[in-house]
C-alpha cells in the first residue's frame, strides 16, 4: 500500500462505517479503484482490531482466487500484498464475466458471505466487477443488493456514471457513499487484462497434479452427462444407428420418448 495515494475521504469513510457495519459493498466501473479501496479498508480496519471477511466477486480481474471464481479470505491483521494470493474459500462460477451467469454469480456471492459471517467476520467487504452499464448489469446489482442487504454501498465514480444505479438505491433506502476515483488510478488494456488472467490461472494450477478418476464416479451437476441409461445399439431405431458405437447411453426427455 506504500505507493498508493490515500484520498482524505477514504480515511473519513473508513472511520465512519467501521462501527455497526456487517456488510459493505464496493461498486464502480472498470479501473475505478475498487480493489485498492478494499485493500485500504482491510488494512485500516484490521489495524484497529476488526476482523474483516473480504469477498472478491470480480470474476475477470480477481484479486484473491483464479478468474471465474468468487472467493473469500478473512483478515485479522493488516495484510501484505502476498497475503491476497491464497483465498480460504472459493466457488467456481464458470465464466470470466457475469453476463449469462447471473444466477451462478449471485449464488457464489451468497455462499461466500454466509461463510464469512459464520466465521465471525465483523465486517464483510464485497469487491465487485466493473459491470455497471446496461439492463443486465442493473438486474445483477439490484439482486445482489437485495440479497446481501449491505449497510453501506461505496460507489467510486469518475463523473456520474453510476448515478443511473445509485439514485434508485437511495430512493429504496440504501445508504450510499459516493467517492471520487483516485487521481492516480491506472487503466489496463484488454491485453493486460488477459495477461493478468492467464498469470492468475498459471499460479493457481501450478501445484496441480493429474489424478485419474473413473468416469462413473464423476458428477456433472449442471449437465446431463452421466444421467442416462446404458443401452445396446440394437435397442435404437435403425435411423438412429451409429456404426462402431459400443457405448451408448440414452437420456429420455420423457418415458417412451426417444
Ligand atoms: N489510490 C490510488 N493510488 C495509486 N494508484 C491507484 C489508486 N487506486 C488505484 N490505483 C491503481 O489503479 C489501478 C486500478 O485500480 P484497481 O485495481 O483498484 O481498480 P478496480 O476498479 O478494482 O479495477 P477492476 O475493474 O479491473 O477490478 C491499479 O494499478 C492500482 O494500483
Ligand atoms: Mg478490482
């Protein structure tokens, strides 16, 4: 954190919300300083003895776990940069962006928040993706807020790019604090973002080993693989016959229906 510029309003906010806050969420567009603000809050709060559960729900530019996951780490003392490398828990969402994976993303965030609360975090701090524009982003953010009921929404804005979301939340009674994006925030190109993802994958899978496992013991809960009945090729109508196929499995949509 040494080279980081700490705006005066960050110090005020850290002090203002450290009491009576169970859940706090940080929103902002891409490269607005969300993760840096989270790190500052973690450092400040843990320095005053507060146990913080940090939830990284950024599926693409994740801080804690590999991309495609939502992860959690509890902090009781001010962390160093290296302490963000290994999350205590993570849940696989399956994509590097929430589009098309809204349910999975919300489910994963809820799982991590439950664990954080169960483990006694005094403040659970939720870092998010920069996905703020358009109707799908609005639906995701709205349901995330409805689900988590955070005491505070911290919104980092360069101008007024979040207002289309924030005004509505305020009308619904959410507590919003608007913060300016830090002056020295650096933007990253698509190529840099891809490189970052690939490095995170490599670091995560470095200690991985190949493990053989019989296919019948593997479960694919979100797919139909493994749910069919083994059949002999002659059970199939002729027009469905496939030559040289000895292992056929049938998955019926309904009984007596091919
Ligand atoms: N207060 C600050 N002082 C100096 N540099 C900063 C500050 N805030 C952010 N930066 C730099 O700007 C870059 C982007 O910041 P950060 O990763 O926190 O943004 P983000 O909103 O989390 O981005 P993303 O949308 O990719 O998750 C980083 O390189 C970070 O070090
Ligand atoms: Mg970030």
